[in-house]
């Protein structure tokens, strides 16, 4: 998927030009010094798309809910945000600070607990992959990889959550550890 973020006030004040344009549901053009280039995606969200649109993706019958159901059924699911600094990864995945516009992660927590009502309490752990090193965000030790390079989280500190709110509080706690370690490495961005 590709999401185009709106021009920020600062960018508008600096007179920045819009260089990305959605052509249709699946393609965008980007202005480059050598002329426009077209890129194709499974789906393109314009700058007007809401967090709700992103999560529900109505044209695809709730991809997010399908992915969440798959995760609950025991499959590994990965949602990965990629883009340059300031492009909107944190906004898309987490949302704004006040959570007036929650992103995919808090919405997924709610959906997970909606599905799992019968069996409420769940365990969670959080690892950060930073410069090819795994850091347990609930403890100080690093995670590990086996000889084949496959990540395994044996010994990772697990926490119990019995609601989406509790899970989000744990997520914020782990994120705070992530920011501290990022600052100590003198990295200004959040590297989601
Ligand atoms: N779709 C959007 N609608 C409104 N504001 C947005 C949107 N996407 C991003 N923003 C705003 O743009 C700014 C940069 O976004 P964000 O922090 O999510 O970028 P990032 O890709 O996570 O950057 P970094 O890699 O530096 O952490 C933030 O102030 C965010 O609130």
C-alpha cells in the first residue's frame, strides 16, 4: 500500500510544491528532476484518507480484520511501515499523541480484544530491531537469532494484558524504552 500524507503547515509556509499525485486506486506519479515517474501499488490512499479508511480498507473487505484473525489463529502477521523521516509512519501505525486519530496499532488492539472476548487475558512482549540488534523493550537484555538467522524471542520478558487499554499502556511503556535507547544512540527519528 502507499499513503500520501497531507502537506504540513511548515511545508506550506515554505512554499513547498506537491510532487506526489494519486492517479488511480493503484498508481501514483512522482515529479523527479528527469520528469514524472509512475509507481504501482496494491492500493493508494490519498492525503484525504482517514485513519479509519486505512484500517478498514473497505474495498478489500477489512484486510486488517482478516490479518488480525489470522494472527489470533496462530499465523505470523507482519505490518511494516516504510518511508523517509517525517513521511507519516508513526502517524499511520500509532496515531497522534492525544489519540484523537488512533493508528493501526491501537485499532488492532481493540479488534483483537473484540475477537478474543471469551478468553480475555493475553501475554505480550515487544522487541526492537535496531541496527540489526534485537532489544527487549520490557527488559534490558537483547533478543537473539539462531544459527540460521531466524529471530527467536526465548526469554523475552512477557507482560499480561486483559483489555485493549491495558495492552496499549504496555505498548506505550515499551515505546518509551525505545525512545530512550534511540536517543542514547543519538538518533532523532523514531524508527518504527
Ligand atoms: N496522514 C496524515 N495526516 C495528518 N498528519 C500527518 C499524516 N501523516 C503524518 N502526519 C504528521 O506529519 C508529521 C510526521 O509524521 P510521522 O512522525 O508519523 O513521521 P515518521 O515517518 O514516523 O517520521 P520518523 O521516521 O522521523 O519518526 C507528524 O507531525 C504527523 O502528525
